[in-house]
């Protein structure tokens, strides 16, 4: 298993380093320039319900990564692929209700190491400009794993490629 990668974009190169999320049961590569939020930054930037999330950002707060998990009520007849599709539809509906001004770009589904990963690209509003986001979701061992890569909208062209390359490195 590769522990690091270099991703080349028209604007430069990005080094990705494999990180383990043992409590979630997988590893993936993330840009080396991302660092964990301090406790003070976590309290400032994350709602109380998300304090246990994995949360990383760069030194300028232009790029961020947040990762969560939730147990799933296993009283259903859906396989993991169908469940992932259903959960993403529910998440998109919830996001639309909570933030009706978000602009949706694309939804894509990828098969990564026998797991269906669904990505929802959207543009959200912030005080100092628009943000480009990739919200992703998958089901693993009875849990919904979901996260968001975000960056300033003007960085979306190259960061979209980097974010999707990170997802391609998921190992369970």
C-alpha cells in the first residue's frame, strides 16, 4: 500500500500522505499541507455536535477537510450500495432544507475498493466569498461515513482534482 503520492495539476504539485482513521476502519491519503485543528479552532469553527469529527485545514484556512461517522439503523432490506444511495438522497434533501441558497454542481458515484462512494459537489456561501465543496458518503461496517472537502471557490479547478484523487486512495 502506497504511503504517499504526488498529484500534478496545471498550477503545481501536491503531496498526499496516507493517514489512518482506525476508529473508522480505513486509511486514505490527504494533502500534506492539511493539519489538525487546535481545540480552540474546533470550538470556534465546528458546532458542538461535530466536536468529535476529524477536522483539518491549511495554514490560510483556504482548504479544509472534515470527516464524521454515524451508526445506521440496520432495520432495512437494502444492500450497502442501495443504502448509500438512499442516505445520500436524505442528506441532499436535509442540506437543501437547511441551506436553500447552496448551488449544486454534480453528483457522482464511484466504486472504491468494493464500497460505493457518492460525492455531491456544491457551492456554498461564506462571509468572505463562495466555497466549493465535495460532500462524500459511504457505508462501512454498519456506519455511515461522511465528510467534506472545502476550498475557496477560486481554487476549485485544481482542488477538485486533488480531492477526488484523495478519495481514490481509500483503503479498508
